[in-house]
């Protein structure tokens, strides 16, 4: 799985489940926790997601990952590009 595909999957999962831990996110999208951490940091740096600590949680180290409006736009753009690329690959397979 390339970085762009990991970003798309992570943005989709975060959008639906902002309270998942990095370990749970990694399991949901099928990548390592280390790679999940790397992708999350990149998404935060680009302004696509932001973090918030849980205020009423027993786990005070837990974070909520929230998609920003910029993140929603990027998720849409990346998803469209990903689908377009996969459709082109499919069309090439049909030509053979």
C-alpha cells in the first residue's frame, strides 16, 4: 500500500471514527502502528486533521482525530484521483 492510499484510507476511517487510537486505526486500514503514526503526523502537518485530547476519559493520553474542512476537501480530491487511477488500470487490463 503506497502513502497516498494509506492517506485516503486513514482520512476515511478518521472521518467516521475520530475516537479510534492509532493502534485501532492501524488495524482498521491494515498498516503498522509506526506507519499510522507517520501518516497521522503528515496529515496534521498539512492541516488535514487536528487532534484533541479526551476531557472525560480515563485514558488522558488518548486523542481524538478530527478532520478539518481542508482535510475533507483533500480526502475528496485524493479519493477521486485514486478511483480515476484504478479505473485506468482496469481499462488497461481489459485491453490485454
